[in-house]
């Protein structure tokens, strides 16, 4: 064997080694998913290296994916698309062209991306909003909230809240021909987190007259306290959201100070003074047996009280909606929760389902056995997956029937 072929063989082995990730057998299009995931991992490695060299912040490199996927607001034969501002916050607005005699429905959509990346103009989000507007003949408002590390909590929450509050005004609903009784807030991942937080906050706001009909939480992140849940343990290295990245997203939401990230990574970030909050995320009570499996519940290990004082945001229900007391959950709208089996955030969603049902909220829980986190991102070529289309159809179909 010549040197050339030896090098080629070695290179192929290295590439195969790099591309290979343990994707569960039950997941369709495994090799395509592995390739996509290898793409994400390469960007993450470049980000780590560039940050280590002191060139840029990690998230600035990840943000490249968002920029590459940018699409202009282009209207089509069914939907008029414009970029505008509601209450000074940029939004992408989708208004169906079809004339209808009655009032329309509306969906306020909040994109994911760990509060640090992503955007309403990204191709998959743009497409999802078009499909929703088209299928439901609904007005869709996709919120372009500000991101970390430039802006930390509560800016993301406040931007989204400002948009929702603006839109729910009687005069604004009327301007868009929207039925005040048929408005939904919905979001995926970090967007599901913001949707859940906004829905809770609206209940306490005397200035808002219109009520949400439903909230749709798609593989949402809902709690900061326990980053060692069974789903975190089982899916630590699954595509496309490894635990290390989720920890980075959570800590970055509050601060760029690495001490919070390090404390979160070892799950020792909650001060003893906040021990009472652990009952809201106690998976030993809140997860059905099927998800507990043979995991053993361990009592929390507390961290220094300095972190909690410096960054109180991570103990705030506006950042972690599962930390809201039961009395704050009464009055929430009908809730759709979509969870994925192979997702670190799976148990956040399932625990919220348990908590909402306990206080009598109607919850529809779609658990997808063969799904990974971020499934909805994979609906555009060349990175589309049958899974992405299936999840998108399921969600939009549910909206169509229930909104
Ligand atoms: C417009 O709507 C029709 C009917 O739902 C659909 O067949 C067509 O593909 C839509 N056009 C676009 C550009 O999405
Ligand atoms: C969590 O629930 C288990 C089982 O009910 C219980 O033994 C444990 O004390 C609880 N822990 C906390 C922190 O609430």
C-alpha cells in the first residue's frame, strides 16, 4: 500500500470517527442525522477554539448558522410577509391574503436557540410561520427578541412580553382582523420557555384584557435548578443539543461569568436558601415511572449563596416557569406540550405536564419516541428530515383543530 492510500485510509477513518455519533436505532435517516450533527459539532469546535484564542465569544461563532440561514421577508401568493416593529421590538409578520368573512386566528411564535442564537428570519422558522399562516388562515407574529451575550435575562423575556402585550390590545387585534378569543402563544426550545413564562405573567397583568386561548410548548426548557435529570443523564451526548451546550445556554442567559456555567455543569449552583424550590422540579414525584426507569433520586447539593445573589435570574419563574407556585398556574390556557425522547429537555416538559394537570389545566401531551431536540429545524433542504416534517405537521394540525 502506498503512502497516499495509507493517508487516504487514515483520513477516512478519522472522518468516519468524527461523523459517527451514537444515534438510537429507532431514529430514521440515521446517517443523514449524523452528518448534520457533525456539521453542528464542527461549528461548536471552531467556536471553542476561537474563544480559547481570545478572538470572539463562543456564541458569535454559533450565530453564523443563524446568519447563513437568513431569508428576506418575501411575500408569496398566500401570505404577505413584512418585517416591522411592535412596541419597538422587531417582528416578522405573516398576514394571509385569502379573504375571509369572519375574524382570523393569530399565533405569536417565539423561536428557539438557547436565548443566544436563532432568529425569526431563519429559513426553517420562516417556513414554519408560512405553513402556520397558510394552514390556519391565521396572522402569525414571529418575534425577533434580543439575544445573549449582548443582552441577558430579563431582556429576552421583556421583548417578547412587550410584543404580546402590544398585540393583545383591542385596537391592534381589530386592525389585523383577529378574534380576541383565538390567540395562541407558541415556541420551541428557548422559545417554548419564553412562551410559558409570558403565559404565566399575563395572568397577573391587569392591563391585558384579551386572554390566550392556548399555549403550545415545543420541547421547551422550563427549569434551571436540576441539570442532572434522567433526561440530562440519558441524552448527554445526543444530537443536536448535548448537555454541555444546554448548560452553556442556560448560564449565558444570565451572565457571561464562567463561574455560573461551572457551577451549573456540576449541578451545584442553587444556594441552600432556595432549597424550597426543589419541590417544583422533583422528578421523583413528577415523572411517570416510564421515564424514571432505574434512575435513583439524590437530594440536591447546594452551591454558594453568592451566585444566587449575583444572578437571581436563574431562580426567577420568568426564566424558569417550572419554579412558579401552584397558585400561579391556575388560569393558564389549554396547553399543548411536545416532548422528544432523545432530548436533555424531555423531563422539563413532562414535569410541567404533571404540574399543570395537578392544578386542573387541560394539557395535551405529545411525546415523540423517535425524536431528537430541535426536530422542527429540519424542514428545509438539504438538512430536512422526515422527522422534521412529521413533527411540524403534528403541531400545526393540533393548532388548526384547537385554536
Ligand atoms: C398556497 O396555498 C396553496 C393551497 O394551500 C398551496 O397549494 C400552495 O403551495 C401555497 N403556495 C405557497 C408558495 O406556499
Ligand atoms: C422529592 O421526592 C421524594 C419522593 O417523594 C422525597 O423523598 C424527597 O424528599 C423530595 N425531595 C425534595 C427536595 O423535595
